[in-house]
């Protein structure tokens, strides 16, 4: 194995919003929807891009069967050398980068939700190759 030519800087937490649903009744079935948005700001003159992943868990309009709402934005700078063709680079930025950022966001979300009267939430794995 060798180190990848696709590198990233330490991810930065850009935004967190957490709302607890005080009306949630713990005996109900919990159905929480997740949504993701990937933003890629690429410098065309340099081998660099800023990738941000926005994660929304639940709905901001807290309904009775949702224990909380979370919106989290995490980002990082990604760099590469000239070994990648354009197609590979698009895959790295739109799939690999958000998957990496999600792995950094996962313990933050777990920590936030562990300080509630409900069980801590573990963000499942997601396949960023499918829209």
C-alpha cells in the first residue's frame, strides 16, 4: 500500500444546530430521516477544493415521533497532484470526500444525542455513489 495522492486538511465543524423535542414520547417508534448536501468549491487554477457536507437529521418542525433535529456542516480542504484524470477527480470530490467528512461528523452527532434522555443516535453508513 502507498499513501494516496488525494489529501485533506483537518476537517472543521462549521455549523451545528440541535433542537430537542420535549414532547417526544419514548415509547413511540422512532423514525428519523437523514438528508445530505455536498458543496464543492474548486479552485480551477490550483489542485485544491473545499468540500462541505451538510447533514440534516429529522425535521426542524419537531413532530411528536421525532426526538430531535440536528443540522451539522463540516468541511475540509482537499488537495491532489496531477496524477488524476478529471473523471477520477470528480469521483474523489463528490463521493470519497463526503464519505470521509461523514466519518468525522458521526462521533459529534453521537455525542450530542448521548446527552439527551433518549438513546444516542448512530449515523448509519451511506453510499455516496448513488444520488
